[in-house]
C-alpha cells in the first residue's frame, strides 16, 4: 500500500514570521524615539559654499580607486598615507562616482575621521551661482 506524502502546513510558520515582523517593527520604532539625535542647527536656508582654493577634493571612484587633490588612482592604503600628510584644519571635499561601492566611501570617511583635525564636507566641486542683489 503506497502512501502519498502530504504537503507541509506552512500556516504556523507564516503566523510566527508575521508576529516576529510586527514585534521587530514595534521595537525599532520605539527604540528610534529613545535614541538621542543631535543635528547641527542650520544657519539659514542657503547651501554653504566653500572657496575652491581652500578645499582639497577627494573623489571616491570605482574599484576602490581614490583621487585626493592631484594624486589619482590611490589605493586605500595610499589614501590613508596621503590623508596623514594633509595640514591640520584642511577642508576635504568628498564626492563619489554614482556607481562606486558604498563601502569605498565609508573607508574614505573613516580615514578622514581618524585624522581628527580635518574638516570634511560632502558635495561636488563647481562654481557658485551669482549673488542676488
């Protein structure tokens, strides 16, 4: 006598997963309210513009290739060494290629923050719009 295999009942598994999802969402929303988040105060509605001659551009490229100032195709180790050579208080303008991996940006910012005495800005180098009179 052959016995047919029944399909497993997945309803309890789905119910448990839904309960876990709801609990996770509830705890995450509650935890978000408990974490202090201190944001800098805006000094007006305008974007801050940096003088181009003051900022050292750092471009995060594809394949862990970085460009810091005039030095191109730097590896992460070379970038770390070049960042150590920057003068204290230098402003580094960080930009990123659109398809560059996010991890490359994180590594670059970690190198900048480890230095501690640099100012870090994010954006693209360009010309400022003419001032309104």
